[in-house]
């Protein structure tokens, strides 16, 4: 995977989905009604200009390898043309864990697919059952193993706040996904979208939606786990769309800048570690990397306020430093019992 890839997205909404997962309405989530046909895909690729840019063709929004084989082959033919003509450099697709086997992987290999993204969503069988996923945690383990052994790049998706889910189950899911050694992970806190089974459950009072605050709290615990395992989290939260923002997302953890909120919360917790044990009434000066200063302060200085309250500080000031990302520095502390008026430099 390259972080600098420009993506040519090809939407295949619900194509190949043998189940209707309770939370899913790809047409509303992606804001597009119709899937792209093979001839349209070919035309789209032909129209791409020749550039040195590194481009990835991404089939998303459905379960690619569960699409009728003939239809898969037509799309893959068009994609392979794009590869050979130098219009794209790599192909990625997303699919279900129970739609992977040796024959499927051979076919994808023949057509030059490089990255397979699996919707794992949870590693708890009860959560998977209540979410209508139609596959088990063991299917995720097995499919991931086969994908890695066949030499593909593996990306795993997980969700939080699904029916029957708890923060403990989310942490367990994250640990299990880490053990499968993917090259990347996407985390999608559950959003209640109109015209889904989850919407009906929520309206009937049978499902309690996860709030943005709850999602931020759990994701701020998940992110450091993946970071520590050197597994990049390449997406956090649904891509904001016009439709979702203007009413299709009726409840749950929908926020156009969810990833920023989570990163800011991670920094808050790191700063909390530095403040641990300081006496109430202290005056503290901290420094955060220049590029992360606004994340460290939090939206509307919410991190400053929350930490001042949590540690009963007289004042917390956060300034910037030019050092490495993620590095937080405790610059000075003035304790309440210091009568000499001198500040303790750290
Ligand atoms: S979540 Fe994936 S597998 Fe489930 S219905 Fe949506 S596209 Fe299909």
C-alpha cells in the first residue's frame, strides 16, 4: 500500500451481498444509487490521462467476490486493461470473509488484484449474529490467513457499537485483528442510517445507538493498540457525504471529523499520564508538536478544560514545539505550596 496513492473508486453497491447486514444501506452511505458496469469502467479508465501519479482502482460498497462470476470477470477484465495500459498501478477490492477460497484467490491473482479488504466488523459471534452478518469470527481468521498466505495485502475493517457490542468486545476484536497481521485497518463506529434494519430496531427502542462521545472514547483506546502493533488505521468513521450529513444518518456515531476527535482524545490521555500525581492547584505548561497543537488543545479547547477539571489544576497551558509527532513535553510546573514564587522546570 502507498499512502500517496490516488484512488479511482468504483462503487458496486450491494452487488454480491447474500445478506442484508442490519446497519447497511450502501446506496445511502456512499450517496450513489447505481453500480458501475464493466463498459462504463473501461470508458472511465480510458479517459484517465497518462500521469506519473500512482493510482489505485478500488472496488467498494459490496462483496466483490460474491458477485456472479461472469460479472466479476467483466469488471476484472476492464481493470486489467487499465493495469496493462498504465492507467492504474494497482487494484483493491472489498469483500466478505465467507466469500474467499482458493479458487477466488487464484482468479484475483490472475487479474492483478493486490489488496483485499475484508469486512470483519467484529470478532464476537454473538455481535455478528445480531448484526445479520451471516459469517463467523472463524471465517475472518480463515479468510485472513488464506489472503496473507497467497501474498495479497490484507486490510481489515471493524465496527464499534453494533447490536450486542460492548467496549470490551471492541478491544477483544482489535487484539484479534492485530494477531491476523493486516497491512491496514479501518474502524467504523456504527451509524444508524435510514432504510436499514438497524433504523427499525432503533426506532422501536430495541437498539441503543452509540453516541459520538462513546465512539470517541472507545476508538481512543483502539488507536494506540494498532499504533503499538505498527498497523496503520487508514480510516476512522464513515466518509461524510451530503446525504448522510443532511438527514440520512439519524443516530449513532456520525461526525464529519470523527478521526480528528479521536486523535485529539488520544493526545488528551497521553497528557493525562504526564499530569498524574501533580497536586491540585498546580499551574502547568505543556508542549505538543506544532502540527498537533490544535489536536492537543481539542475542539474549543475541550482538552484543556477537561484536564484542568480532572486534575484540579489552577491553569494548564499548551504551547507548541518543533519536535517529533506524538511527543508531548512537560515544560514546567508551579505547585500551589511553592512560596518562593519560582517555577519548577522539568
Ligand atoms: S456491510 Fe458489506 S456485506 Fe453487509 S450488506 Fe453491506 S456491503 Fe453487503
